[in-house]
C-alpha cells in the first residue's frame, strides 16, 4: 500500500486524539542514513542511503479481566529521496490483537515467527549485510494470524498462519519455539528453532543461538531452505560477535550459503558503533560478498542513527 504524507499527518493527529481516551499510545521511530561507497558488481559509486528508517504508532487499552487490546501501525520512510514518487512511505508491521493470560493473538501485517526467531543475532540487520541478502525466510506477510503463548520456564511457542487470500494459492505456516530473552537483558542466553512451510514458495528451517561470554556477545544461525516448486536447497551458517568498551562496540559477522550444484556464496562484515547518547550513534562498516556464479559486491559506509 502506497501512502502520502497527508495520510501520515492524519494518522498523527488521530493518534493524539486517541491518546486522550485510550490508556497507551506511543509514537516511535528510527532515522538511519549512511554515506557509502557501493559496488553491486558493476563498479563503485557513492550514495546516501536510508536504511529502513521508520515511524510507528503502538499502544493498547486495558479491557479488564486481564485482557488488553493492542495495536501497531509502522511505516518505512525514505529519507534519501531515491524512491519513486508516491512510494516514499511503505508498510511495515501493522496489526491489532488481544493479549491476556492465554498469550497474545495478532491480526494483520507481521513478520513471521521464523523471521522473529533470529533475535539480535544479525548484527547488521537493515544494512547491506542483512541476512536476507543470501537467505530466504525474512518475510513480512499480509493476511496473517500470529499467536504467541505465555512463557513457561523461559520457553515460548509462536505460530504464524498466512491466509492464501486467493483461490489458486496455498496457506503458509511459520512455527517457532523460543527460549530466553532475545535482547539478552534478562538472561545471558537465547535460543530458537523455527520452521516455515509454504511461505513465499519456500520451506525453511532455522536454529538460532546467542549468549554472553567474557564480555563478548556471540551468536550463530544454522539455516536450510528448499524451493517448493523444484526441490532445490540452500544450506547456510551465520556467526556473529561483538564486544563493547566505553562508548564503542566493535562487531564482526560471517554468513554462508551453499546452493545445490556447488554454487557457494558468502558475506563478511566488520563494523563499529560509537554511542553519542542512548538514542544516537555514529557507525561504520565494511561488507564484502564473494559470489561464485554472480558478481562480487563490496560496501564501505559511515552513518548516523537516531531512535525515538
């Protein structure tokens, strides 16, 4: 769905009006831009790039009897001016649901639970090294029903059902089992196993782990995808590590993808963040992709991110 700036303005005014009657309505967002030298395989060029910058509204209302209605409406905003006219604002997660002792049920546009299962292991999410550039499974789907159970001893079940929305298409299902805290704020270890069935033409499996050790945050993902139409498979691994001291965090990540027929692809990224404040950071990264049957790619960037 394409939206104009007037729609966003209307949503903002509506949100302020709602806040007078509802219990909780919050406006949040992220502005992330980089100046970078990019080589997609046909030669390098300089660009200013907006990296999944966004604005959103979320909140809820207590209905009593341990029941709450919750909602989110999030939009990606093009801050570099490169998008086509009328396409500078696009949909991200947007849903309404109920939350209670049973867990939560959400209806609308949402990331599948397999996508959510990566937690914070992808240290360069939304940048050129995002794991979606080598793997399938990073799906934000329309027409979804998502259920998440309460946590039992750190375990939580998640299920996303994707309605076919047409006569000649198939329903899709994403299932995940989570353990621990993906932000590693309440625990020092996180793990998840997830499976997609018939989601955007692929069956996908992932195992994700992340933990803290001697000041380092270490993560890994094992990934397998199979194309439903022809049975072709891709197997891959991702390893990530970061270490913080004072206001600096240094990061490294390696991702592989081994295709049927011997086509091997890999990506490696090194980066660093410098915190100007809790909400703001300067950062830099270098990403290189080694592609057997496609052109190699390289990206060198410095950027600024502000969250509110």
